[in-house]
């Protein structure tokens, strides 16, 4: 807006105004370009983080499933062992 006020004054140079405005717009376009580039990089990092997070939770879930299966398998063996002990108990008393 300062440039516009300067060109409104009597005796101002319109060519200088045009050159100044051109330089100002070029500078702002460069800033916008850098900002867009950074935004694009940020989006890419977000996508990468989302993918890594998804893989992490999938692997974590798979590991927990393995431990659950092992626990379930051990529980089944413990139940069988306990049943075997109970089955053997009467034989022990008869001896």
C-alpha cells in the first residue's frame, strides 16, 4: 500500500512504481514457492510417518497374537497336566 500512496503523489515516477511493484511481487512469489515446497515435504513426512506407524502397529499386533497363542497353548497343557494329576490321584490312594 505504501507504493500505491507514493505513486499518487504529484510528480511521482510511474515507471519506478511499476518496477518496485514487480520486485515486490517477485519476492512474494519466491516466498510462496519456498513455503509450498516446505508444505509438500511436510505432507510427504506425514505420509511416511503414517505408513511407519501402521507397520509398527501391525507388527505389534502380530507379536501379541503370537504371545496369546503361546499362552493359550500353555494353558491347554497346564489343564491337561492338572487333569493327568487328578486322574493319577485315585491310583495313588489305592496303592
